[in-house]
């Protein structure tokens, strides 16, 4: 190989087209001492004119602007002015997005709360509707009994089917019904009446105690009280012939008054349903 050609061959770094800088041996005096713990972020932002091959100019500009990096203790970042501004813009945008997310979460929580409130209201309405349905059935039963009895007695139309229906309705009307009996006391009778005092004999609790119950949580227990009261109604008694029945009813009532609804419901599930009555 011709020695002259060897002299003309560019060095590898010149052939790459990337200007080579001497390594920096001095740290920026503004940078904190390195302790081996934690990290320092570097935020550098700059620009060059758009070119087909911008890499060499980018490297050159970065090398020239590196000494302009300053350490900012509050942000724990080494940055040039443009880099710091760019970083602050990112943080501002991040905080704004975070605030929007929190606002959306708060809005969703508000919606969830409204949905739960509507569900609760719906359950309350369903409970009231069921009470009105029961009242309607009772009212129809009373009028049906009156009509059938008049036809039987006034028109002398006696037959087995009519008699069977009358007996069934009579039994239902004259059996225990704590909800409707409470309504009758409030709307038709004075608190000083014997009937108000008799309510406790029939159901084991006063009308005031009954009204404080969460009836949606003790539907089974109230049916148990109805079954117990039916013994007194059907047999025209002022006390239970079986002391065990009275004790069991009083235990259910005690749980209801203590608002131990689940325990009362469990105890009521089989009360007077196995032929005890």
C-alpha cells in the first residue's frame, strides 16, 4: 500500500462525521457530591434545524451546551433552562391530569352514592306496596264475607262451597295480623282503650315497640307473632295454653327489641310450623 494513501485516509472518528470532544474531567461545581444513594434526573431540552442527517449536529450541540446544565436542589434535577421549563410543563400537565382523574373519581363516587340511595328508596317503596297489597286483600276478604253471608241468609242460598269460603275468610280475618291490628289501633281506637293494652297480650310487645322495628328486616318474625296470636284469637284465650309457646314467642320479641333481627329470624323460621299449635 502506498504510504501517501495511508496518510490521506481519515481517522475513524473523522469518517463518522461526528465531531469528537475531549472528555469532561471537571464536574459542575453546582452539582451536589455523589453519595451513592438516590438519583439525580437530567432534563436537557434543545433543538436544531431540520436536516436529512441531524445526528452529528445534535451531538455537537449537546456537547457545547452541556456546561449550561445547572443543579436545582428543589426539583433534584440537573437541567438547562429549556429543559427545566420543559420539565415544569410536564409536571403541570401531570398535575392537571391527576386533578381531572380525581374529579372523575369523585363524580363516580357521587353517582354510586345516588344509585345506592335509589336502591334503598326502591326497597322501601316495594315494602310499602306489599303492605298496601295486604290491606287490599283484607278489605276484599271482608266485603266478600259480607256478600256471601247476605246471600246465604237473606236469599237462603246455602251450599257447601259458599260455607267453606265463609269459614276460611272468617278464620283469616279473626287470626293474628300484627301489622293490620297496629293500623286499626292507631286509626280507630284511643290509646287509653283496653284494645291498646290487649295488643301486648296478643303479640308480646306494645304498639310503640312495634313501630320502632325495622319491619323489612324481620318479616319472618312478624309472621311468627301472627301465628302465636292466632292461637289466642281462634280459641278466644287471654293466655297461651302451652307455656313453651309463650316462652318461645317472648324470646323472639326480646331479640326484636334488641334489634338482633338475624337471630330473631332464625328462631322464627320453624316456630309453630311443625304442628305445635
